């Protein structure tokens, strides 16, 4: 009985929010705050909609597919609303952890670049990330995978160079210290810096 009532309330809330949105935007444009009841309804409705958008994406890794979610959060911010990001954070936690495990041992630099862009998407959505879990996994990758890659790297035109840079960029985004791999890369970069044939 409660579930049926909730469904009806959510549907009615969607309709009211859609009808009242132009007025709310006009009020904000005039320097006024929307009434509290409307703000609360918009926050509840849009928080639920954001969670639904992410669930429908079902782990999609193409950052461009998150445009509607980012537009929704930007609109809420413009209206001075505070969305409940609990469900969104849970979704990103699961998706990013699984994605990091999937690419950890691979050699596809574009996959790491895509992961970096997903972190940037989460930041733009202001979704709190499972930073500690991701940091722990990335520390392991830096100490093992990156260290092994650096042992064999001798030419900046080698795809391994692009791969290492992509991994280091992700680690940096997660606020990890990346001085060690950067120090290892620097002599290689300096050695070929004066030869334009090595760089696009």
C-alpha cells in the first residue's frame, strides 16, 4: 500500500516540478529564492532522477553519456538546491572500483584516460568518491605495474610511455604522490626533448 502511494506521490511530484520550474528559474533570475516547499520537492525529485539516470547507464564508461546527469546537477546548483547524492555515490563507488580492477593489468592507455574522465565527471557531479579504496588500489598499481613498465621503457615513442603517463595522471587525480614515476620519466623525456622527430 505504501509503495503504491509513494509511486503516485513521485509521479505527481514530477508533474508539479515540471510545471513550476519556469517560475523557479524566473525567481532565481530576479535574485529571489524559490519557496521552501518547491525547493524541497525539486531536491527530492531531482535526487531520485539523478540516481535513475546513473542506474540506466549501467556502468557505461563513455564520459559523454553522462551529459544529462551533469546538466541536472548544474541546473540544481543554479537554483541553489542541494541534491541527495547518497545513491549516486553508491553507484559510482561500485562502477569505478570494478572499472579500475578491469583495466589495472591492461595495456590500453585510452582506457586509463577514460577512467580519468570518469573521475572528472564524478567531480563535476560533486559526487563523493570512495577515494581511500581507489587510492589503495592505485598505490599497488604504482608500486608493481608502473614500476615494471618503467624498467622496460627506453623510448618516448613506445606506447608504454603513453600508458605510464595515463596511469600517473589517474594517480595524481586521486591525490597520490607521483614523484617517483615522474622522476624516472624525466631523464627519458630530457634525452629526446631536443629531437623534434620524437614528438608530434
